[in-house]
C-alpha cells in the first residue's frame, strides 16, 4: 500500500475524530492498520476511538504499541494513562502521567490526572503535593483546590478543608467536588439543613453516576439526621441505583467474596468428614478483626490502635494468595488441608512479610488485621494460622443491614451486594451463617464484641478484649479521638469515629420499619441467635 493512500485514510480519520465521529475515525484507522500494522499514528487514533466509545480494554494494547513506537509522544502517553486509569491499573497510569509531565511540564491536565491516580493508589501525600503544585500556580487549578479540600476533610483536618473548599468555590461556584465536600463539612458541624439544601441543588444538575451516588447518599444521611426518614430512604435509594448503573454487570460473580465462593466454603466445612488442622510453629500470633460491614469494626479498630502496644492494619488485602490458590476451584480447599507443613510455612512467611511492609516497626506489637469480610475466610485463616485470634464484631442485624443500605461504598466485589435490601439480606444471611458454622466446627480462639456494649461502656467492652490479646489496660484507648486529626481512615466511617461516642445509631432501624418490612423476617433468626430484643 502506498503512503499516499495511507495519508488519505489518516486525513479521513482525523476529520471524523474532529467531528466527534469516533466510529468513523476507527474505521479509517483500521484501514490503515490492515495495510501497515505498525503505523503508529493509526494505532494512536484507533486507541483513542475505542476509548471514546467506552472500550478501554481494546484501546490499551493499541495505545501501548503506539507508545513503544513513539515513546516521546505526550498525547499518546496521556491517552494510554487514561486507559490504564479506566481499567483500574493505577500504577501504570501513574507511570504514564509522570512521563507526560516530564515531556510537557506545563500540562495541567496530566498533573491533575497524576494526582487522581496517586489517590486511587492510596498514595495520598504524593497526590496532595501534586495538587499543591497546581493550586499554587498563578492561576490556581480549581479541581486541585477541590481535591485538596476533600483530602483534608477525609484526614479530619477540617479547618484546612474549609479553606480549600472556599478557594475552589470562589473560583467555580458550581464545582461538584467542592460542593460535595462543603456539604460534608456542614453535616459534620450539625448543619444538616444547609447540607441538604446544597445537595438538593447539586442533584438538579447532570452528574456522573459516581457523583450522583455520593450526593444522593449524603443527602439521605442529612435527611436522616433531620428526622425526615421517608425522604432519607428515597435519596439513598437513588444513590444506590446510580451506583448500580455505574457498575454495569450483575452484583455477584465467582470471585472470593461471591455467593458462589461462600457456598463452596459452606459445603466443605459442613461435611461430616471435615479434616482437622495441624499445629503451627509460628512464633507470632495474628489477630483478625472480622464481622459484617457496618458492625462497628472501625470504632473498635480506632480504640485498639490507640493502645501503644497494638498496631492495626486497616482494610488491606493480605490474604490474596491464599484465596487465589485454594478458594477458586472445587478442589482447592481439600488441597489446602493436604498441604505439607513446609509449604504452609511459606504462606505464613509471605503473610508476615506483607504485613511488616505495610506496618513498618510493628513487629513487637500485637498486629490486628482488620478487614470485616475476612469473616468469610475464617476457616482458611484458621488452617494456615491455627494459633490465630479472632475478634468478631456483632451488632443488631437490622441496624447492620439498614446501615449498609444507607452507606455509599466503593465498587468492589463484596460491596456490590449492598445496593438494595434484598441482596443485602441474602448476603448477610450467607456470611453470618458461614461464621456460625465455623464457630461450631472449628476450635477457634475467638471473642465477640457487641457494638451496643462498646458504645454504652467502652472500658467494660475493651478491657476484656485487651486481656484476650494479652495486653494490659491503657487509658489511651478511651482517648482514641485525640489521634484522629491528620489521620486518614480508609473506611466509610472515617467521619463518624471522629465524633464523641453516641447511641443514636442503636435501634435506628425502627425509623425505617415500613421500608425494611420485606427484610425483617429474613433477619429474625439472626436477631434471636445473637440475643437481640425482638420488636
């Protein structure tokens, strides 16, 4: 194929792209690639076109090849970084955006995207420094100011959050992130009327599904505090439906947190021939804080973390290799029980290397690994760590399920079950039935802590728990709020645990009795099992 024909097709593709005709641009690029498979501009154009129609998985290899051929093309690198971002591959996105910034130091979009990718990676301090560069420019970047406000609010630095939000709103009164954070700050100051008005106004304009979910969820929680329960439920329902649209696929799949995986675990541990575990030579005793989401685990972990001899690893995935190797096929659990001692030791060593990397300097502390839905994997954990200790957080099942419905979670495999009352009830029953089966069939070293008792008598609940962990009482546990300023808590409860202990969430389900009516019969066996008062 001669170059003149290639140039004509590329001009057609460029014209289609400029007109917003992504499919026309793709057709032209594909004609070129059929004749010249490594023609970099056509790879770039085809990648852009696939990304524009919502197909980043198809765009990514084309753009990656184009970058290999044109390593200093900043536009191509930016497009590839955006694809990685959409695919959730944040480390690769960070690398792309850093390269763009080196090539084009004045590219504010690349710097902003770099900050967002760093945030998604959990590298919040680096993200904040990136945003500071943009916010301190002669013309401050409004989105950078807004993100700095959001980060400060999440770190409980409320005065700084207020200053950054004010700057963002002065630059752009309609900025979505700044308005969401302003409403959150109002709610945290008990100005629920102001928060509700701002969120209602925000919801009148077109929003992304994620921002609609956040705004509607916060509006629902503001209405809840105002005692407008029907309006609160309707707002949260709108937000959850927006999240469901953003997720696209059905809630359940076949991953480790799926109902299918829970069923495999139940079938194995329910067997009359359930094999016994083996002794461990591990000199360290891991502690796992587990329970269903919204059962008070964040309050409990913040209290424990205030103890000078306790280190808490908060909601990080430390058991991925065990889940991957032994939970994802029918014979995996049997393989785990047949695993030789030396192989088991390798899994324990890998776990502690991971924990020590995440909690440097904590080797002499009691390490509490807090990930509530590790409750599902209690049996696997007990097999690998026969000396492990478990703290099971319990709370009235009706309050738990309502709180899950009312909370805006991220879109991971487990949290997708928590978008409507029916799936919440199904998931709660599956998880908690499995927990009870573990307690019946395994010699677990487990203690339970009730949220209601923790709130009513913190010392009375925590002192026996510390004894269970072989740690003495320390008054710092009751002063846990003193350590929260400047601390990011990576759970939806970050703003609630910063408040003094309160009992208003106990029995909150009664305000929503009508809406919860279809769910209550399913929860009644658990209400009775855990010793809560019937209605």
